[in-house]
C-alpha cells in the first residue's frame, strides 16, 4: 500500500489546529466568561484575557460594520484556494504542506467564531512587557502566522515547488 496523499497531511494539520483552537477558546471562555476579564499567568509578561475582535489581526478594521461578513467570506476563499492548490500540486515539499494546513486550520478556527454570535473572533493571549501590550491573539492567529512564515521560508528554500515540471519525490 502506497503512502497517503500529502493533502491528507494538510487536512490532518488543519483539523488539529481547528480542534486545538476551538478547545482552547472554550476552556478560556469557561474560565473568563465576561468581556474584559483577565488572569495573570506570568506577571509582567503573559495574561489570559477575554477580548472580542470583529476585525482581523491586531484589531485592524475593528470599526468597519461589514468586517465580520467580509472576513468570513475571505476565510472561505482562502481555504478553497488552499484545497485547490493541494489538489493541483500533490508533490509539494512537506514544509509547504504543513504551512498550508496551519493557515487553513487557523482560518477555519476564526471563521467559526465569525459565524457564531456575537460574530467576532475571540482572542485570549495577551503578551506584554511592562505597560507595552502586543494585541491579543489566539491559537488560530498563531497558526496562520507560523504558516505564513513557513511559506516565506519555502520561497527561499524551495523556489520551484509550484513548478509544473517538479517531479514526485
């Protein structure tokens, strides 16, 4: 029996990220049920917080009334493009497969938040130093950023990965 298609690896990564993101949000919401609640994990460095974000990363577009609908549609398009890419290029390097799975899983995790009332992404990780806080984020956001970083790395290490002449490994 041959090896399973690499797209299955991307789907497994996406499902794992989606599950971990949703589980972590559920647990933090049970612990911090009200918007604005916070719990210090590492004094001077790391808090769990309850924040709702209708925009995207770093709360960009948070005051745009169409943000939840627009970014939900955008997430669906991203996941469809990833699925198409995986079908079209079945022999991509593993780091690209991993990157696409991370991005898809993160996009789906935040998409579910946008589809459920109050139609905003739940962010709960608050990293800071003294009074300087990084914008709150969640596991889905982290997966998207790591996946994007891997794609950037792959653009240098595997510049011909999407070439039609690339043969199976």
